[in-house]
C-alpha cells in the first residue's frame, strides 16, 4: 500500500504549475457540485414533509403513476 501512495505522491509532486492549477479547478468544481448545490438546491424534501418511510414511498409511487 505504501508503494501505491508513494507512486501517486511522486506523480503529483512532479506536476507542472499549470497542471496543479487544473487540478485545483477540478477539485473546486467537485466541491461546488457535491456540497454547495446539495445544501441549497437539493434539499431532502421527502424527509421534511413525511414522517415515515412508508409515507415517503406512497408519495413517490403516487407521483410516478400519476397520469
């Protein structure tokens, strides 16, 4: 396991500056997608509106089968 970690650490340490900037941008975008969007746009409405799992399941089935 140590050899694998050393392999990747060595690879990231030898990256040029532009590649580190690209990795920073990629990681920042992933953080925004998974954390910021989840907090503000994808709130757990079913958990807030329904108390039990069976109520949530009934609501979802009702919405899916609605004509």
